[in-house]
């Protein structure tokens, strides 16, 4: 019994590890293309479903794709209707794994040598693309070897009366039995967080004659619901749209199962037995120790076909009603009472492809740039008006605190992402985003520092000469324009950065020259006071403070631009 437990548990562990390596390797190799595919998704339903199917088929995990979708919705990169289309497609794409498992008897014995060869490629390859391709192939090898271990571990249970009696409790030959099997598949998948692994277990049990075709098919129905638990975990504490996406994933599968259940026993099961009459045929082979091994090799393909049929048919049924389905989701999860912003830190970057995780962080940094730009506009309005405005003051202080919190979230999030396997491009982008997020947070600090300086001047009744006020406003406008230049380049992407930022150093030098000019004029006022504009040393000190702040603000913007240029090198 101990050997059986070790083989099954070890096989399951190797299977999950293989799925992880396969998914991570493929995401690293094809991550940029996958990101572009997801980003290009429009409201066109067929395009969204096709994208979800293809991406899930590549990364071999509907859970990974749905978590990505929830993350993209949370970050504001995807609308709910687009997310629903991709989620529907993901349910079709995930059936690829069932077909891989269905052909286990033909390829399972090659898993270990395949894994050994792939491991050598992964360890010794110099080229990054080849190396991560080796990781993906290593994942394939571990998947098949893990399946073989599970298969070998389950074979002795075929003759064990206790286990046969226990599995007999889960026989989908009645409505109650069908419901029990659906619930069992749901719970199993929710626990191990992988419908692929749950499918592998059910196919192995059926292959070894432990459960019937009806039971395996009913378990597959439950697995389709259980796999939605991952999306719910990703959406906890997220935005309303993210919770809607998770609910859409669950309802899509629950409604599909409820539609199929009435036809399961009277229509589906007889139809498959008619199409695959050999699925119940027992094949006897002699094991290594001379014992007789009884298997049902004809049952694996029908189970995979049930999985595919369910998801394809469910998609066809839902296709005409996606708009109404979206309205239902919005009704069940109503709009929030107040405004809400994205919360990046609640997403687990370990469950998302690095390229998608970095893209979410980029969107969050983009939000930071918008807040910083708005702070510059609001401070200018406050400074020009020259009157007390508590609401405007408080809003600037609040925005600075918000950017502090976002910058901390981005740093924590990207720190976790960078601890995993990253391609060179993704690693460079992650480092760039860390620097840029820090600089945008510094911009907000500089704006608040300017505000505090102006408030201090008002408190002590320091009066700025008109000429000086105009110079400060002009300097502020140049710094704000510089901020706009680097922010536009950041939003446009690294391909456009070199052209958009070709003049940043000369622009920076111009602002520096203006700061020096204003400083020299103030020192001249102090040393050569005029009767028209008497010099107040304390006022000039305050002006010098503002000039230093503008110098730092300009440096922050320059650092943003140089960070993007460094990413291209």
C-alpha cells in the first residue's frame, strides 16, 4: 500500500511540476506574442474566443489564462465583455491536456528519456530561447513520466476489494450518482488547483478499470466547475470588474453543466457507447513479475472527447447570448457606490506569466504618470490663483499618499516577479518599471514640497515680485512639458522611445539654464536691491528652495527618460 501511495503521489507531483515547467517555458518563449494576442482582443466575440482557445492551448492551463484575464481586467487593460470571450475560449483550450493524457499508453514510457534529454538542453544551452524551449520540453517529459507513475501505482488497486467497493460509491448510473461524481470532480479540482491533474487522475482510474466511462465523464463536468476556484482566489479584494470576470467563468461552467445533466444518462452516455463500442473491452497483458494486468485502453479517447464536446457545445450554446450574459453578470455584481482604483498587490504574480505580470505593473505605473501629471496641473492652478483653497491643497496631499502606496505595491509585485525565471527582455522591462515607478513617486514628492513652500510663504506673508512669479510659472510650465514628453514616450513603448526622447538631454539643459538664470537674478536682487522690488532675504531663500525643487523634478523626469533608453540597450 505504501508503494502505491508513493507512486500515485509522486506521479501527481511530477505531473504538476511538468505542467509548471511546460507553462513557464512556453510563456517565456512566446510571452511577447501571447501578450500581443491578448492586447489585440477586441469586442469581436469570435476573435476573443479564438484568442482564449489558442493561448490556453499553448500555456496548457485554463487557470493561468483566467488569472491573467482577471489581472488584466483589474489593471484596466481589458473590459468585462472582452474577458468573457477569452474565458469562454480558455475552456476549449484546456481540453488539449485531456488529449495528451488520452494517448498515455503510447507515449508514457518515453517520458523519462525525453525529460533527461530536455534537461540537458535546459542546463547547457547558451541561447535563452533554446534554453526555455528545453524547459518546456522538460515539462512534457515530466508530465508523461508522472502519468506513467500514477498509472503504474493504480494498477494493483484494480484487484483490491476495498478500493473497488469505495469507488463503487461514485458510479454515475443514476441522477444521485451523477450529482455525487460532479461534486467529487469539483472538490478534487478546487483542492489541487489544476483541472489538468484532475483529468489525468480520472483518465488513469478509468484506464485501470477503477471507474466506468460514465463516472469519468461526470467527474470531468465537475472539474470544469472546480477549475474556476483559481479565478475567484485571484479576484478576492480586486476591482468590481475583476470579480465579474471570475463570476462569469464560474457561471459559464455551472450553467453548462446544468444544461448537460438532463441529457447525460439518456442521450450522452448511450451515444458515446454507440460511437466507441470497444471502450469497455478489457485487455490483459503480462506484467514484469508475471502477473496479469487488465486495462481498458479504448476508454481514454472517449473521455477526452467528452471534455472537448462539453466545452465546444457550451460555447456554441452561449455564443448568441454573450451580451445578455454580460448584462446578467453586471446585474449580479452591481457597480460600486464610489470610485475604485486597481489594486495590483492582491494579485499573485507567481500564478501569472511574467510577461503579463510585468504588463499589469506597466499599466499601474502608467496610472502613476497620469496622477503625477494631474498634480502638476493642480499645483499650477493653486500657485497662479494665489488664494487659499483647502480642497485643492488636500487633494494634492492625498494624491502624494496614493502614489506612495502604489509605488510600494509595484515594487513588491515586481520584486516577486523578478525572483522567477525571466527572459532578458522581461527582466529589463521589470527593472525599468521599478525605476520609473520610483521617479513618478518622486515627482509627486516634489509637487508636495512646492506646495509646502508656497504655504510657508503665505503663512509668513512673503510676497513674490510679479517678475519672479512669472518666471516661476514659466519654469513650472517647462518642467510640466518635460514631464509630458517623457510620459508620452513611456506610454508609447520602448520601440518609440529613442525617437520621442532624442532631445531630452538638451531639454534638460535648457531647464537647468533657466533655473540658474532665475537664481542669479534673485542673488542680484539681494545684492543690488531696487526701490521698486525691495529684497526680502527670507523670500529669496524660499524662492531658492523652489528652484531646488524644480531642479529635482526635472532630474526625476530625465531619469524616467533615461530608464526607457537604457531598456533598449
